[in-house]
């Protein structure tokens, strides 16, 4: 593997030197050729511009900002937190090192997350996206409906003590309905709840595999095989147990039922 990366870096370095050499030749022998000048681009805001002319670039900047934050939104505001942590802890409990690889766990967690969010996405599409595309509601109403619908999902799967914790520290007046809470309170409370539940599930997953490790370690010690690693011997037994009970299906089913019992 190191040899492959070494060859790749070597080829890239040679390619870089070739491009640099061609650039120097161009500057020496093509000095008399006409230069291509690019037009100057400037952004000005003055009193003569209308509100729409100023609002359009601001909307574009806002859209770019949202797109740049999209990975964080997907990770921290969806069931992805719980799913990927559980699958990662499952791999650690099995002791299979990098099997399955990170790419498989990340991709599988993403699609399980989409499956869990499917009812919410369908409702958002019917009540917010389609009316907006058909120009029945304004953009502000569209954003309000999407936020309200998704906020319901987060509040439903957030522990009440976590909501109370952030409400108290934010020093805001407790609203009559939980749906009226600001996102600055709901999002961190939801993340805290997801982390808590994910580690509880991970602990329960670890227990049976821990028992197998203890049994194998005790047997090896009784046989006087102190130099042999218990992990090496217990790994086949853990894989046999996990495959025989169809572990991946059970874990995935448990994660889905934790949201829709």
C-alpha cells in the first residue's frame, strides 16, 4: 500500500514539474502574443438599487451557507447520530477492527436514516414542498412549515429532562406548547438525547460479547495458555453467534423500532 501511494505521489510530482516547465516555456516564447484580459467584476450597493436587487444576492449567500452546513445538518439533526454510533460500537464489540470498513458503516447508516425519516419527508413534501412549488404558499410559509414539521420529530424523540435543561440555561420563558420552542433549544437537546440513547444501546450490545471474551479468557488461563490472546480465540465464536442470530437485521430492526415502536 505504501509503495502504491509512493508511486502516485511520484507521478503527481512529475506532472507538476511538467506543467511548470510548459508554463515557463510559454512565458518565454509567447511574450509577444496578445494577452487575454478578464473583465473586472465588482459588487456595489448604493441608494439607487431596489430592495429586490439587494435581496437576491443575499438569498444566494444564504443558500450557499446552508449547503455548506448540510453535512452538519444531516449528522446532528437526524437519527444518523444514533445509527452510526451503534454500528460503530457493534464493530468494536465484535473486535473485527476495520471490518466492515468505515465507508460501509457510513453509507448503511445514511440509508437507515433515510428510511427512519421517510414518513416525515413524505409529510413535508405534501404539506410544504408541493404547495410551494405550485405557488400556493410563500417562501416564508414554506420554511415555517418545514421547520415546524421537523421540530415535531425532534421533540418527540428528545428526553424531557434534556429539554428542561436547555430551557433553564437559555433563560427563556417556557412556552405553552413544546412546538413553540426555538431551534436553539430543540437541536442541542435532541443531540444530547441521541448520544445518551446510542451509548445505552451500545452498552447492551457489548454485554454478550464481553461474556464470550471472559469465558474464553478463563478457559485459556485454566489450560495454561497465557501467551495466546483471548481476542484471537473468541473472535470466531462471536462471529458465529452474531451470524447465527442474524445480528445485522436484529440491530437494524431495533434501531427502527426505537423511533417507531
